[in-house]
C-alpha cells in the first residue's frame, strides 16, 4: 500500500471515528464536573468502549492476514 492510500484510509477512519464519537460522547461512567467557570470531563467509559472495539477490529484484521 502506498503512503497516499494509507493517508486516505487513515483520514476516512478518523472521520468515521469523529462522527461516532459525537453519538457516544458522554456515556454513563464518564467523570464530569463543573465548579464555577471551570469544567472537567474525563471520558473513562468511552475510552474503554473504544479500546474494546479497536481491539476486536485489530484482532479480526490480524486473523485475516
């Protein structure tokens, strides 16, 4: 695969991830609090879900090769 095709695939993957991320943005289990003009959001559950999904996808890709 050439570098150009790799960048196109990565770009499309990032766009898809960005669209999906807007739908799952704040899952139960994510840490979020506001105090005055300061807000903090740590998406721990979202990170776990994304990690599991990516692990499954990469496992399946590895099995196909």
